[in-house]
C-alpha cells in the first residue's frame, strides 16, 4: 500500500517539475531554482523510502535463478548497472562535497575571505557559490534515481512501454506544445515581456529573448532537447499495434503528436539563435536518416511524409523570419570574433587551475582577475559549458562527470531494462547529443529547467534496453 502512495507522489512531483521548470521563466531566478531543488530532494527521499526494506516488500516478479535460466535467456545486467551508476553518482557528489568543504576562500562583494585548505584535494575559491551548486547537484541526483526507480518498478506489458512512462512522455509533449504555441504567439506579436508578464533586466528586445527565457538561445536549447524525444514517442506509437483499439483518440493521437512536434521544432528558428538553428538542422538530418531506416520496409512513405511535413512547417518559419535570419547569420563573423576573444582569458583560467579547477560555481567570482582590462565585461558564464566545467571542476571533475554519462549511453546494449526498439533510443540520443553540441558555444547547463530535463532524459535512457 505504501508503495502505491509513493508511486503516486513520485509521478505528481515529476509532472510538476516538467511543467514548472520552463514556465517559471526558465527557472533562472533563485526562488525557482530552489523550488526545483526541493522537488529533487523529495524525489530522492521517496527513492530512499522505496528502497527501505520494510517498505520495499516482495518484487512483483522474481528473477529466475541461474539453475532455472535457460541457455538462450541472457543474464539480467540491471543489478550490475545499478550498482555501477550508484558508485559513480556517489563519487561525483563526494568530489563536489570535498571541493566545497575544502574551500580556500569565500567571495564577498569586492573582496575574498581566505581560509586554510588542503592543497592536494579539490577546492573552491567561492564557498558560498559552491554550496549552492552542491545542493543543485544533490537535487539532480534525486531526480535521476527517483525517476529511474519509479520507471524500473513499473508493470511491464509485452511489447509496450509502461503506462507511467507513456503518461510522462505525453506530459512532456503536451507541455512543450503549449509552451511552443505561447512562445511563438508572443514572438510574432512583438511583445518584449516574458510570457507578457516580466521585462528582463537584459535582452529587452523580442529578438534577443524567446518565450519564458530571457536569452533566446536558452529557449532554442530547451526545444531542441524536447522535440526529438516527442518524435521518438511517435515512432513507438507507429510501431506498436493497437490490438483492436479504435477510439477516436487512438486513431488520431499520432497526428496530434506530429502537430506538437512541428510546433516545438519550429521554435529554434523563431528564436533567431544561430546555434539553435544549426543544431535544429543537424538533428533534423540525423532524425530523417533514423526514420528512413525505420520505415523503409514496412511503410516506405511514412518517413517521407513526416520529413516533408516538418520541412513545410520549418520552411514557413524561414519565410516568416527570413530577413531576421539573414541578418543574424550576417553577424556570424563578428560573433565568432567576440566569442574567440572571450575564450582567450577563459583558456588561461583553465590552464592556471588544473587539475581541480576553481570550484563549482566559482567562475564568475574568479573571472574578474582574467579580464584584459577593468573596462571589459565581467561575464557570469563562460558561454561554453565544456570550457566552464574544465575551469570550475578541472579535468578530474570533468572526467568523473562523464563516466556515469558513458554508462547511461551504453546501458541500451545490456539486458534487464524496459525494452524498446532501436529507433526510439537513437532519437533520444539525438536530443542529448544536440544539447551537448549547444554546450560548446553557450551555457544550457547553467539553466535549471534545461538541466532538469536533461537529467530526466538521462534517467529515462538508463532504464531502456534493446528488445
């Protein structure tokens, strides 16, 4: 009985986080970040309660023993993968915790307060900011394990995704479609207030913001992370037989989902983010190849219809924003020079602070010492999350962060998870890969709503295995 209530609470918290994150102006303010942090803490607490022996109960279906397993049946790899991910998660959190506790200084306005530390351990030059980042990382661990455990304990139905996973995907697609419609409407009407409510302190023109995001590139990053996942769900629905179900919703849900995908996919174009448009086109090319491979035998025209439909929608977006797009790409050379000049002092920061970096969250506090002159801008982000990670947590921390992500990507090759077809998982990989490409020239992983969505997709990916 307790497990039932814990499952209901987990689903409610996940749906709340999915909907709240982008609508709360991208969750870039301190109050909205902490709301999402508290949700992550709650999911982590439910995960601990779920795995507490008196509440765990007996499993729904006992795993076959080695003596009863046939020679053809592959061994369940889930226990090994679970333990590996738990060890790597603990190692990552321990690294951040040591770096925060072992801080060399705390930054206050215009001065540092120095304190003793152990030089050969991870450290930070801004303990207050590092604590904020540590709590966010801890909340993300709660998201990852709370969602993963909730999905892995779902009732498995032959050839079908668990009902709770399908509901989550519908919420992602539906919330994304509504957000896309509102963002597009705000953009075409020329309103420079986020969601018609708030004028940001920076980026006050409609072409430099998008939807609830004060920085237009962040809006493009969110939708480029979301629409390939919705397309993966559409592929699943197309490949899953209806088994005699003929209600109106079942007959038309694929078309409704395609409309939602089109709305989300066109948003990076209207955002006028150069990187957003480039990643959109790259994702479209890769997704088209995946669809062609998937439907070339069973339904040769299905992949062509979906690609042509998306191309028509995007073409209309290009025609509507053609002048602005040409103007934005006409500034490409000057933008490249500006970013190159920005990266020069940042690379020096990375070189000077290896192997542990300046501490999680301490980039903005330390950047003041690397500005060419005091008249130059004092940037809060590196505009390159890969480089910022190298600066803040060093190559040691970056390597520890990439290890669990590598296990998550390789998990599909092993048995014991929720079984899906290969095109479904590859489209989710496209979404994750596009966000990593964005991180080379911008800062998606500094935006809480994008980080939470990325963590949710990583948790989902770590639950899937091949059929």
